[in-house]
């Protein structure tokens, strides 16, 4: 606990020091060079060979930065291809069993009071390989920067994992670590320090995809976190009544479940939803409290990075929820993130956005938005509130979103970062899996999305989600844009 308090108190001073460091020292983009980054896992380098992969990335897309998956228990980034989807035209044509974890050597001296043994998180796929040691020398020889890419997912079968997990409203353990848990804080901080002190990395990027209790209640997810650490923190702050918070979320959950079963509230779904929020404003307070926990985790990691190397860029992945959810977006005002942010990778996945938006509408409509049809909720609410417009509900899974969506989102993010040091690097969709009969990426669509992002003035893009699921022709579509813009 003392270590956590020290780190938090150090944030302000470190942020001032970081602000005085020139942008040119922080990111390649600030020095005038556009960043062409790609997310990639160990599997690809082990399958195809380091030099061959780097040759291909430079040739096809002018890549000059890697977001190298060093830690991930989800196979969205670290694995090869998701089962049930075709493997692209490179790499081994097979589906190995995925486990995930830490793909680098673990140095225990950096991990104190973590609750779990960091050695238990070592990825068994390549137990004798340190992917940073394997890739860094070859990448640096070519002038390619390497950023650590870590996704803070956990596995339920990790020994002692219950010490770091979130706890839901019913007291059940959730498959997420709690950002207010000092064990989990120490674990993420230790991992960050290990990567930085053990390797000559060029930057630190964390992916923390999660939502608070209100957002999850509306989409029928786990209503968390009510672990002892969250409750203790809330009591110390003395602002939120925990009993009323629990009661309000129970009432909201009951309302959502009854709507899903077909109940029609007398005054309508949306009015009744807001009545619950007015009766229990603690629900909104608890949502903000959860996001404050995430922000505190950002601040602690940022402070750790800057304490080791004040010039090291540090940033965050902002998930696709920012496209769909006004609640998620409201909690992330970009300029407020400047004291603890150098880079934001904002997800602007155009092709899979249609399928994902339709899935989001299907999840949230039956409760608070039950007065709407799916079509009305999309056309008359989502598009207006989120400030872009695409096709109709029954079309978007098959068409995806357009380059105009990327342009609008990139401009929104750039406007949000205006006057700050934050570099916006949009995540561009290249073959993120969709259902077999739904929209799929094309070279022209990829090219247009990359062009749209750069024409909005961004200093870099991140080709996503991972090289191992990208068709080479579509990767070349990104390269076409790079060459057309004269950035190659």
C-alpha cells in the first residue's frame, strides 16, 4: 500500500518533467516522421522467421514500428488465427492450441507483493524464447522501433488468481484483475519495469479493455467490482454510499432482466431507466469510481515508465467501445489524459465495425433502449450521438463502415488532443475476423481507411489487430496508401 501511495504522489512531478521533454524525443511522429506501426505476436516470428517477416512488413506496408505482443492471455493479438476463420496466405496453415501469457523471460526481482507468482504466467507456446531478445536486434538494425504491447487479461486457472480478480455484485470472481487491488497494481508495475530494464525497447503500450458496472449492466455483463479493495477505497473517500450503490445496481439489473423477458414498463424503457438513475445516483458515481481506478492504473504505470526513462513514450489502447458507447466515450476526455499519456491508439476498425455495432445494438436495446427498434436506435440515436453516419442496421454487418467513419473519428480524436502532447495513432482494421457471410476487408478498403486517417492529420497509424490474420494483399493496401502519400 505504501508503494502504491508513493507512485501516485510521484505522478504530478513526473508529468511536469515529461511535459518539458520535447515531443521529438517522445515519438517518431513528432520529429516529422509518420509512424506506420503493426501489431504482431511471437507466433508469426516463430512461424516465418524474424528477417523474413520484417522484410515483408517493410516491403508491403512501409512498417517502421512494431507493437510486439509481449503479454496476452487472449488470442486476439498473441495467437495465430481465431479457430473457425481461414488462415491467411502466410505462416503455418494450422491452428495450434493457444494458451498465452508472458512471451519474455521473467526476472523475479521486479515483482514484489503481486499475489501471484509471475513465473506462472509464462507462455508455454515458446518457453525458451524471449520474444523481445529475439526481435529487437533485427528490428533496430532496420530502424524499426519496438513497443511492448501488453493486454492485461488473466486466466482463471492461474494459481492464486483469486487474489487479484474483480468481484461482481453477487460476490463471484470475474475474469479480470482489479485496478484498485494493490497486488494487481504491483504485478502490472513489475511487468512494466521488467520489460524496460531488461530490454532496449522504444516505448510502452498497454491494452486494458474493460468497462464499469453501469456499462456492463446495460449489456448484461458482470456488474463489478465489489472486492474488498474497491470497497475500502470507496469508504476512505467517503463520497459513495456502498449500500445504496448495491441496491441501485440490483434494481437496475432486475429491470434489465425483466425487459429482456418482454416486460413493458408503464412509462417506457428509457424513462424507467432514468428513473432508476435518479433514485440511485450512486450508480453513476460508481461507474465514475471504476473508471477512476483505471485512470489511477494508467497514472501509476506512466509514473513507473518515466521514473526509469523520462523520454520513454507510454500510451494506451482505447477500445472499439469508444465508437459504440456514449458512456464509455464520456469517461475518456482526451485532453484530460495528457498528464499520463504520450500516445493513444484509438480503435477505428472500419470493416468489423458494422458487425460489432449491430452486436452492440442487439445487446443494449432490450433494456434501457427497449422503446426503440434496432433500426431507430442505430439511425436516430447512435449515429447522431456519436457523430457519424453509416448504413442501416440490416446492412452494416455486410458492408462494414466506410473510410468516412475513419476520417470523422480521426478528426474527433485529433481535436480532442489539440494543444496537448498526446499523439493519436488510429487502429486500422486489416482482416479482423467477421462472420463468414459478413463484410470482409479489401485492398482498396484498407487503402482508403489509411488515407482517411492521415488526411485527418494523425501522426501515425497502427495496422491491426495482428499480422497473423492479415492477408498480404490487404496489408499491401495499407502500403498503397503509404506510397500514395509519399511516406514510404
